[in-house]
C-alpha cells in the first residue's frame, strides 16, 4: 500500500510540533502537519505564553509601590492596554514564525487548513485533498468549555482575553481552577475591579488545602473579590454589561464576564469514531502508555487525550511517540511526579502528594512555614510566603512539596528534581541553605508542624 507520508500530524501545538520535528529530523520520516488556526497552538497563541506576559505586565503596580518603599522617586502613570496588546501580538507572531521555521527546517510539509480523519490511514484536508499516511497523530488539544447560558449571553472564554479592545472597569470571573484564578490576579493587577465566583468551598481544587487557603487569602488581600460557594444563577446581557444573579439571589452588573469553567478535548467532527476510535466520556481520545489508540495506526498526544493537561507533558508525549515509532528508541512519557505552577499572585508551585492524599496512604509528618519575606517586609507589604514538605514517616521520603511565594514556579522546578530522585527529609536537611533567600526555608524546617 502506497503512502504519501510516514506520519500525518493533526494539530500544530506543543505536542504535535514536537512529534513532527523529531520524527522528521531524527527519525528520517516523511512528515506532514495540518493546523487550522495558528502554529504554536494554545500554549503559544492563547495560553501559557501570552498569559505569562500578562502576568509580568500586571506585576508592575506592585513593583512600583515596592520601588517607592525602597527609596525610588516615581511618577504615577497608567497602564496603556492597547500599546501592551500590540507588543504582545508582535511577540506571539514572532514565536509563531519560529515554530513554523523549525518545522520547515526539519522538512515537515505544512498544511494551513483543517484536517479530518476518514479511515485508519486517510486524512481529508478542508480543500478536499486526500492524504494517505502510515501513521496519524491526533494532537488537536482542547478548547474552553462554557455552560450554555454563558455562551448564549455572550460571556467571554479565555480565548478572547488577549484581544479585548479595552480593559473593562469591572470583571466577573466564574470558576476556581488555574485559568480563573490566574486571570483574577492578572486583571486585578491591571486595576480592574475583579469579582471571582467559585461554586465550591475553596479555589484550586486538587492542590494542597493549606496552600489553597494561603493563596485565596493573599488574593483577597490584594483586592480580588473572591466569593466562594457562589455560582451564577442567571446571566443576561444589558446595555452596560451583564446583569448577573448569583446563587444567593444578589443581582449585580459587571462590564465583562469571563467563564473559566474548564476545557474539553478538541475532537468534534474529527472523524475518529468513524475510523474506529471510540471517544471517552469527555470526548477524549483513549490511548495506551505509548499514546496509541485502539486503531494501531492512529495515535494521540496532549490535551486531546485528557491525561495531564500541561504543555510540557504534551511535549514529552509527542517526543516519546516519535522516538518509539521512528527512532527505534521506544519510550513512554513519565506521568509521575509532574510539578506545576499556578501564576496567581502570589504564585503557587506544587509537586507530589497533597497532605490529605499522603495521609490517606499512611502516617506522615508535615513541615510547614509561613513567613513574611525580606523583600515584602522592607516594602511594608503584608505578603506571606509558604513552604511545605509532606514526609512519609515510615521511610522519611518527601512525598510532596508545596510553595506559595514570588517565584514559586521557579523553585518548584528544582524541588521536583529532588522528589523525583526520591529525596528524604534528611537529604533536604543536609543540604546547605542559600542565604538570604526564601527557598532556604525548605532546608531549615527542623521540627514537624504536625504528624499523623
Ligand atoms: P479547571 O478544570 O482547572 O477548572 C475549572 C473550574 O471551573 C473549576 O473550579 C470548576 O469547579 C469550575 N466549573 C466547572 N464547571 C462549572 C460550572 N458549570 N459552573 C461553575 N463552575 C464550574 O479548568 P481551567 O479551565 O482553569 O484549566 C484547564 C486546564 O488547563 C487545567 O486543568 C490545567 O491543566 C491547564 N492550565 C494550566 C495552567 C498552568 O499550568 N499554570 C494555566 C492554565 C491552564 P470544581 O472545582 O467545583 O469542579
């Protein structure tokens, strides 16, 4: 059977691009990739990258207040959103160009259009062309999911946040996950009056309870109007924004409303089921440890598989797939002890088990410290950092590390190496402190705060 390509990748995001480049440049495979939107995918175009640049932009009011406390004479100024937005989009276009150039340099054929699957080896392009491939990789990512009432009222999803014409005066954010909480901090930093509704008891479900409490308290202290156990009962478009009735019956008008109520795998109309791949309950593509579906020639990586929905995970999955299939060096992505950071203000970094998860497995010792960092203390800012180690009593192994502090994302990356290597509390203790830093607290916590 003749094939046009060894590999056809659908989706030019983190996972798809990595797989295509490795298969072509290191595996010598003939590879094509189709992308219906912009090269780079969610992370580069409407996720991690623009989000982090907005985090940096939103940090300046605090930095300027700190600068004054440190003796700098500064003139008050305002934030020019359109100017920042222009620079932001120039940067995204630059990054998109790099992604495209890297694919071209590897010899990958690019189709800037939608592709769907017809059968185990056939892809149909939007312009009607049919392409036959030995292997097909689905790397179509995810898309925001909003309740119907929110869509009907015209509420925003995170996709729209990077293109707003102007900053709203007031913003309601619905949800308590990564995206809702990060944008609550960002817009609050821009000076927007932010209200955040979360239907449960505490935001950032799945993270360590003590760290969640700490983040939520600090977000409130910095001006985010966080309302827990509160949901939207009704939402209507009105002349000056959205009229929202909450679950307690209160009625308020917000200029803009953002729903960050989760993301769903992007599999609609892709043709997977007709090709023999039954989708999971959330529309995800079920795969084995090697990212192979029930149809041996069809694979899937990244958010579309709904395993751990993070860019670095998609990249590792894409790489493992390409090396296994085309480089004769089989491997599976390792989904154990994946660290992550939530870029709220303050930032949270986490790796391993939460206190509750570890305690459910057996006796633990908890080492936890909350303190005012030197930088904030001098600036008379009431910020407190939190460092926490969850230690298994039987063998002293550190099962979890949770940090809430400026730079927590940077710190947790390094702590993750120690945890991955199986470090014990004694390994942390015999590591000399770096002084004066916040992270030194991780190696100087002597007595357990509590144990079970
Ligand atoms: P999450 O699944 O993290 O959070 C969704 C939030 O919306 C939860 O608080 C959920 O509440 C709430 N929710 C869901 N349905 C409803 C509803 N019908 N009404 C009201 N509230 C609702 O999704 P996100 O969109 O925040 O993020 C998607 C994924 O993207 C994350 O899981 C993460 O993997 C990734 N991501 C990672 C980032 C990072 O690494 N820094 C940044 C941004 C995204 P409940 O808790 O009760 O279910």
